[in-house]
């Protein structure tokens, strides 16, 4: 019984955080198509591991996805160096590009923005 008292609060806290957090995952066409067909909010984050701007964007995106206001948003990451076909498809010219979608409709994009307010403004477009 004592072990249950210790484990249950931790389990409930973990479940609560899952229900109130947006997701960040690697891009897959199937995932994007499913989200788009459902009219869901999506942000594509085009990054490169070597890019300092992308590294600055990452903690901002992580913090936004932890907020309950963005619990329904999915961020799909695209690797600038290895997913060239997606760069052509989404008309992306450089890493550190963020593209906001509601369903299949593009709502806006930024390139090189590392300000929390600017990135939040873009992500907010997907939930309004």
C-alpha cells in the first residue's frame, strides 16, 4: 500500500503532462497527411544539427509545447541536410524555417527567428 501511495501521484503527474503537452516528432508524410486531413494544428520545423539558429529555436519550441494552450499542436521536424525532397515540396530555402499549418492550409512561416515572442506568435496562428 505504501508503494502505491508513492507510485500513483507520480503516474498521475506523468499522465497529466501527456494530456497537456503538444508533441514534437520527426516528419513523416503519413503523420502530416493524417493531421492535415483532421484539420489539426501543425508546425514544421526545418533544422540542421550544425545550425546555431536552430539550436536557439529548439528550447523555445520545447517550452511552448509544454504549455496547455498548445496541447493540440504537433511539431514535425524536417532535417535540412537529409530530407531535400521535403525542402522542395514546402519551398524551404534554408534551415531554421518554421511553417505553421491548420490542416493543409499554410498560415505563416518564419526564417531564422529566435525570439520567444515571434515563435509563439507563429504557433498561436495554428490554434486560433
